[in-house]
C-alpha cells in the first residue's frame, strides 16, 4: 500500500473492498472468448474515485512519485479490455467527474466522466443534440468514448471520432511534475481512441447540432437483398436527415425478443432507422418500393422514453445474441460499397448461419461505408481467425475486436504519433501499461490487417 497515494485523496475516494476493485478492473471484454481467457484475473491493487480534478491531480502526482501504474476508467463499457489494468497498480475511476461545464451554440464542454445520455439531456434544453454516440450512451462517459470508442448512432451522417467530432480536450500528463494541457485540432489525434496511454482526459469539448425530432422505424423484409438496398438508399439520401440506419439478416431478428410479436414467424430481415419526422412519409414510400413492411413506429414524442431501437444496433446486437446463446461473438468489418452483395454472397456460401450479418451504415472521412459487426458462432481461436482471414481475403476489412493491443485491431491508428506523445507525456510509462505493443513504437504507423 502506498501511503503517499492513500493520503492524496479523501477516505471516500479510496476503494479497498476487494470485490469492488475486481469489478472496476473489468470492462466488457468478455464479449470476446479470446480476451475473456487472456484477461481473466487481471486486477488493480487500488482504485480511486476522485470527486474533483484537484484530487485527481494530487493522486496522479503521488502515482508518478511512487511509479505506480495507472489505468483510467470511465463507464467501463469498452469491449477490448482497454480499461483492464494489465500490471495491477491503480485504476482511476473518473465517473464522479460529471459536471457539464459550458453549453454554447454548437459545442458542449464537460468533465470527462459525464455520461453521454446526461449530456444529451442537458443540451436538449438548449435545442441541441449530440452528433455521435455509442449505443452504450446510458453508461458511457465522454472521456471514455473519445479515448476508447469509435462511432455509433449519428455516424451515418457525422462520421466517427476522427471526423471532427471532438473539438478539444484537457489532459493531465504523467511527467515528473504532473501538468495540465489543452489540445485541439490535429493535436488531438494521439489522444483519440488511444486508451488513455498518452494522458488522462479531464475535460472534453464536443460539437453539437440543432436538435431534430427523431422517429424510430423498423421495417421487415422477406428478402435480405431488398433490405440491404433499402437501407443503402436511406443511408445515401442527401435529402433525409437520419441518425441511424441498421440492417439485420433474418435469423438475427429471433434474438430481439421485445419485438417478437411485430416480427412474426418466420423471422424476417430488419431495417432499423432513426429519421427526422419531416422525412418519414418519403421513407415510408421508399420502403413500399422495396416490399418492406413497417412493423414498428415510435413517434418523435416517444424518443428517449424507455427502450429505443438503437438498443438493438451496433454492438448491442451481440448482446441480444449472447442472451440467446453464449457461443456468439462478433467481428468489426468495413465492406465495400460496390461489392457489397457479392461479399455477402461469398460469406453466406462459406459460413451459412454460423456467421450472421448486420450492417451499421456510417460515413468515414465523408465516404459512405457499409460497416458491419458480424456475429460469429465461436468454436475456437483458430476458427475465429479463419473467419477473419476469409473476410479480409474478400475485401471486407476486419478491425479485430479480439485484441487489447492498441494498433493491432486494424483501425488506421497513427501509432508513431501516439508513441511519441506517450514518450513526452508519460516518460515513466505508467499509463495503461502493455496496451501499446513494444514493436509499434519502433515500427511507426502500422495498420496490421
Ligand atoms: C453492448 C455494447 C455496445 C457498444 N456499442 C458501441 C458503439 O456503438 N460505438 C462505440 O464506439 N463503442 C461501442 N461500445 C464500446 C464502448 O461502450 C464505447 O466505446 C464507450 O464509449 C466507452 O466509454 P466508457 O466511458 O465506458 O469507457 P471505458 O470503457 O471506461 O474506457 C475506454 C478506454 O478509454 C480509457 N479512458 C476512459 N476514460 C478516460 C479518460 N478520462 N482519460 C483517458 N483515458 C480514458 C480507458 O482506460 C479505456 O482504455 C459498445 C460496447 C458494448 C458493451
């Protein structure tokens, strides 16, 4: 036990209970049977839950002086074991740093531990809304999303985290004298999705947009090709304002128990859309053209009241599959816009219903992409990587979610810039140890897949 660390925070902020420490040392890595095995038993020695930034800074000064490894935790909803303390040490839970500091026209500045749903609630009162957020927005924090997420609801219009969806951030360094920095523009790159390896985010400023009236729609199709084409038309349309366009193969709908009655039997392919109220009639007409049946509508006044359709999309789809059968796991892929149907055909021919497809349409640097989080019925590590190899061979690029190593997942990360920033801000290598593969810092920019 480090007395210096212990004395740097209040009694309430220092967690000693072993069960709580074990719980706060985990995230949602168990969606991956590979990570579930690799990360089992990794536990912090201490957890602190600071109530103020000053308290956090004091604790970080003590950690630097005592050379204690530090892993930051927001909502702990990450899927890659990003928040798991690989070498023990200290987990810093920032979930009490929740203040919404400033709401302006087009931006909101918050403490890093503010939850995205609470932020959206607050900015709604000023007639504004978030651009993008993960489907875990009830629990996920602003700092955790920027440091460990990628995109989500809203990405079909506004892109992912690298597409201007972060304006600036305040960072604490882990230098001999702990220091606060404010970074913006291109300087943000080594902090986005870098798992807190380059600094501790204490504040985040994100862009916001005028609020829309979102209608939630589910359409059912007997033909997956028609569902895909309808979803593409909705995602591509310049005229329609939309926040979410997801499309699921028929067998996936069997996992969505709350919609069992509406889906009927046999199971059907589904398209889930959040569309601006004024565009709903045009969408309805378009769906008819593709023989889609509207099976569920939640009017704009119902938005955010109870369960929403986004609770079935992105990686929440995997959650529903896991509820039905624990063998399901998932991948993350970028399919090709032009070759989409052929790629789908090849996958179905090769794997049948051992792999189930759902697409989450998004923009990446302005380009529309059929991104997917395919469900894979897991048998073994070898089988999983055989599936990944096949996807990559047919051009459906995989961002591997079964690794905790930053840069090894396939995201186009600027590893050289990250390694450089880590050297500057964290010269004793205390932050989120072992998440950056040693080779990455000497190999420079890597894109493994
Ligand atoms: C069912 C399900 C659905 C999901 N859907 C999506 C989705 O749609 N889109 C998406 O992008 N992700 C998704 N995720 C992953 C995850 O929920 C999000 O990325 C989320 O934004 C993470 O936020 P968090 O606060 O829980 O971060 P955490 O899990 O606590 O942390 C994530 C990473 O950031 C670091 N970190 C946290 N806070 C800070 C800080 N203040 N300073 C520095 N580093 C910090 C942590 O060390 C960790 O490496 C999903 C996960 C699940 C389980």
